[in-house]
C-alpha cells in the first residue's frame, strides 16, 4: 500500500488495528502511521465503510426514510440515529 502522505511504496503493515478493525501501516520514508481509510472521504466516519455504503444504496435505491434505515440496521445490530444517516 502506498503512503497517502508522501506516496512512498515502502510501507509496513503493523500488528494493531483501528477500533473499527482496519489495518494500520507505517511508512518507512516519512515514518507516519496511517490506515486503509486514510486519505479517503470515509476517513472520519464513525461507522464501517460497508455499512455506510449500504445505507446510501438503500436510501437511494429504495427511497427509504432516514428513520426506516436506522430501524432496519438496528434489527441487524448496528446502532445509529436517523440524524447520523442524514449527516
């Protein structure tokens, strides 16, 4: 994986993972830590990328309300409010 900070290809995967379970890496060139989502629009989201993309897909495809989406995911064990979907 290339470093999103300096674009170097000399990175090494670390043992620890983020709180959401993403792999972390250390760049040998600039010595910075980063994860799989660093440099992407999903970097600062509190929820896993697959959940976010599924919410967006269902919202657009099936025209579900924000509250319906929050309720559907609550049944699947993912807890968030309709305001989180709106944001």
